C-alpha cells in the first residue's frame, strides 16, 4: 500500500502535473517524504485529488526524469535518495523553481504540535464525546476559563473567569467586541492609521464608520487621538499595545496611560488586540490600566494552532452578558469539541510548551533575517514573526511587491494596512515564515536584497 500523500495543488501555479511535481519537491525538502517512501498508485491519487490519471502519470514520469522518484516494475513508485552534492541553498532553490515563496502570510509556526493536538483529541473523544449531541452551553464553558486566566498571565493580564467569553478565533472576538459596543447605537470606531485589515471588515459589517488616527513608531499618538475625538467623537478605539502590526513596535507605558486617560475623559471604550502574544508581555496592557472600559482579545492562532479557531474575549465588568448574548445570536457559541480540545491543551501544559518552542524558532528565524537584511531600514523583534521594511529611495510598495512576484516571492505592501485617505509609507511587511525550509527562505531573502539594491531604473531584466 502506498504512502498516504495528498498534495494541495492550489498552493502551486502552472499545469497540474507540474503542481504535483512541485508539491513532491516541497514535501521532500520539508522532510514530509523520505527516501524509500512509496507513493500512491496513479489511479488512487488521481481519484483523491480530483485530476486525471494521465496528470499523475506524467507527474511521476517528470519526477523520475528529475531523479526525485524511482519506479520498480510490479512494486510501484518510490521517493528516490536525493542528491546532496549541491550546496544546500542551491539544491533546494533549484528543486522548487515553480513554487511561490509566501512571505506574505504569518502562519502558525510548525514545531510538531500535531502530536499534542492528537493527544488532546483522543482524550476528548474518550471523555467528552457523549456531550456533543447538545448545543454549546449557553452560559459558556466555565471549566476552561480558569485555564485561560492562567494562560493570560503570560501576557501580563489579571482576569476573572466570569468576564471571559470563548470565541471562534481572534477575528470573531473582534467582531463580538464591536457588536457589543455598538449595541446601543452606531458610532465611529477609531483605529491606527496602519493596522490589521480585519478590523476594517469587522467595523464595516456593523455599518459603522472608521476614523484613522495618526501613528508613529510607538503607535497611536495621544495628541492626534484627542484632536480626532474633538473633530468627531467616536465610541471606541481599536488598537494594540504589545505588538504593533505591521511595524513590530511596542507602545511605551506612558503612552498607554495617556490614551487610557483620554478614554476616561471622553468616555470612549478601548478594544485591545493582543493576538500576536507569542512572547511574554513586559508592560501592563490597557486592560490592566483601565479595565472598566477595555475589551481585551487574543487567540491561540499564532502561539499554538490557527486551525482550531479558538480565541477569547475579556470583557469589562458588567459587560459579559451583552457579549454572551451577541455570541448566542450570531453562532450559538463555540463548538464544544473545539473548547474541549483547547482546554485539554491548556490544562496539560502542552499549549505552553508549544508556545515556548514557537518563540524559540521564530527568534532563530528573525536572527537569520536580520543577518541577511540588516543593512536596510528594517524594524524587527525576536518575538514577532515578521519584519517591517522601509523601502529605499526609488521603490514604491506597489512596484516592489510586483518585482518580488516576478521572482516568485510574495510580500505584503503597506497599502493593505492603511486606511483610505491616510498617509501610506513606502514599506512592506515580510513574514519570517518558519514553515519554509531555511535554505529556501534564505535564498528568497537574497533575491529581495538584490532587488532593494537596484531600484526600478537599475533593476536587471
């Protein structure tokens, strides 16, 4: 019987047979397929991934011709022993010429957490599955809340279980906080001039207006915030303090206090997004400074698993019932199975162990990135899986991202984080994608480095 290998062809461009070959090369480079592994028969794989048998047969022939596969009559097709004579960067770079290197998205770093998630699933299946014929408990799953409270201490948050609501990831928590704040009437929501695009969609879905606030390297400037409120009062401010996305900055304590003072003075609320909390927080967050008006949210998407879609919203005292009602109205709550799996991961200590390993791996990849890109104007932190690159003279974000795409590299332009009618810097965010093999990642950075050194008038054809 062949290896259970199911490539996702949408990750690769070009003809389908080439996408299969590119997927083979990628999984070989990552170690997911090893020498001697037997591949599925042609017809079986074609059926599983919805292509013709001819497509798979041609892909296998290409693989054999390239030396990455070998076939034995009557036995099947196997992964061949890979040539290791080339230097590592050249070997992998030449192996996957068709694949786009995704430095745009910040996926959960893979540190082998699948084993821990599997253990949690087995434990849940053995102890909880009989409860799944029922809807999620209307008042929430209180047994997980003490574990979330302990988990949040890493982020310097002191919470009470009764103020927590579990959510379907961080984006759901954002939408829930906005809907709860706007329950008594629509009003503008203030946001950083550069910020996570998902907040714009969440605000627009509530038919509310966005008010962009000028920022610097430390986030929202209190004077600009006050001036904006005096021009047109808003109901809430959405911001981050521990990790500014996309610039990697951290808001200093005096600025946090100044913004909290403005919130009390003008009686607006604060939505504090802390979804990037891979590293421990050093300073008190807004929730610690003015808990009576702060909606703090986070998730395990960056620190454990994005696919579980598990997050949480910490509400101001007395506001939890509003958020619970909104959650009930929108989705009946988070799946019992997801909550139980998350609870098992938190209670066993596996979640904390995964987070520590992710932080270590991100730190290593950031160090490599800084070593290769340090001569350029970059902002970075060891606990943030992306860098902020201010482009040298001659480059605009749009032209630079296009030039990168021609080199099969995808990065994210500053324009995507900017609010309409707000100044947009000539900059890009580059993901420190730990799930791309290090040699391939290094080769991509070398190409970016070469592009930066040759602005459009000098770019080589």
